C-alpha cells in the first residue's frame, strides 16, 4: 500500500489515479467560511479568557490566516497583484 499526498497534475499517470482510492478535501472558499471554520475549531472558553485583548488577537490571527489561504488560490500571480475579495 502507498499513501500519496499531491496536487493533480498532468504528469501523474492516469492509471495510478484510476486504481487509487481518491479522497479530496477542499475547504470552502472565501474569507467568511474560513473564519467560521477557524472559530468553530477553537473552544469558546479559550477565546473568552482574560485579558480581553486575547479575543481580538485570535480574531486578527484568524483573519490573517484566512487572507493568506485565499491569496494562495492565486498561486501563479502570488502577492504581486492586489485582488478584491
């Protein structure tokens, strides 16, 4: 048995894909869905602990992570151009 993690490419032999059990996980697109997914995975007690700035910090880190994930969808262009999401 072999476990592969890869992106689909024309260089991958078609017979390998046909003979495999394929599992695809793609998170939903968009910043809002990414933020919801991040906050649903964090325990509420962890976010609400003192000091109050902790919840703001979690929000900013989740927002930054969501922006980076959304920008990675435009891999050929990368960070060279601005996009309105």
